[in-house]
């Protein structure tokens, strides 16, 4: 059986030691299409919080494999479901840390399974740097009689958005973003994309996630230091070169975010939570 929840849930994955430099941060920002000086110049460099999601595997060059305790799935059957990061302090422009990851849940959606991971990065002195929670959607792997899990639905305020942000993506954006440690052929290889059920290679979900986070910060906030957390569900695909439309509602200490490409939702149930300062 490709998924055995009795083995998977609670399993600890191997710890990952990682480090990053200013050059890594600059490349990540450029891969998101950033042009603002505070993101693309080392003097006064300010790090987007979403960099923490990619930092532990930034230098990987092999395509990912979906093989964990109790889980063994063909990569072509997998899509990124959700992603959230909470930063415990603004991310430094360079450093080193240790990532500890566990499989938190496995949910049965009928025709698919959802595998949830939680991870925390700590610095060498033991200080928590950031915590992530993510899920992958494995098509054809459900039906094993497990819990469906929570819906995660975020209610959008019933009024016009406070901000509407238009963000074009680049035709070559997926090729740039692959240099940030995600070499999944789904984002470059047309034949693999067809095998996975798409007409052409698609943009990385985490690239869309980072692009939207940056767009909201730049349109609404004073800088990335105001972000405590950002979480979203990947509701649809983006093809490189499409323009993203992001609607933002102020809702107390958080921003509710909804992003579409044309008439297709691509990020839903998205919330950016602000720091108290």
C-alpha cells in the first residue's frame, strides 16, 4: 500500500542541517520577480518571510521524491495542497539552522490522500527561527477509510476588498524558481506535465505563494518585518506569464487574501497575520 497511516502519522523525518547566504536570498527574491532595491541589493537587504519555506532545501538539484515512513507515491500524482509559515523573528540575510520535521496527519479525501508535515527550524543556539506546516495532495491514493480532516475554510468578508493588486508573472519564471531548490520536472518538462494531467509546465505553487506574499507586503505593509505568518491553499494552477489578481481585506490583526489568474482561483483560504508591533 503506498500510504500506511499507522506508520506515517507521527513519524519523524531525518533532521536537515542547512545554511544560506545573502546571494541565496537575492536569487530567491529575483525568482519571485522582485525589483525593489530592499529585496535585490545586499545593502539593507530585507528578507521575505516565505524564504524560510525554501531555505532548508535551497541548494538541492535532484527532483524531489515522495518517500517517507508509510508513504511512497509517484511524484506525477502529487500536488502541493497548502503551505503556512510562522516566523518567530525577522529572518536574517544569512545564517545556519537545523530543521526538524514530522508527519502530522494523513487525511482521506476519497479519491485522494492529504499528507501533512510540520517542521521547525532552530538556530545553533536552540532559538526557534520559523515553523512551517504544509500538505501535499496525492491523487488516487485515498479510499483507505481514514478521517477526511478539517476543511480549513476561511470566510472572505462580504464587502469590496480594501486592496486589489495586479502582479504579472514572467514567461521564464518557473525556470528561475527551479534554481531555488525545486527541480520537479512538472515545472519545466512538457512531457512530464502532460503525464501529470496538464497541457504545459506550470508555475511552482510556492512561487505563486511567494509572489503574492511580496505583493501584499509592498501594497499594504511597511515591510516584511510586519508579517507573523502567511498561510494559503493552492486552489488552482498558474502558467508562467499569466497575471495574478490579488484581493485583500483587512480583518483585525490579519489580512484575508484571495488570488486568481484570469477567472481561476489560484490561492484561496489565505491569511496573512500581522505582528503585534
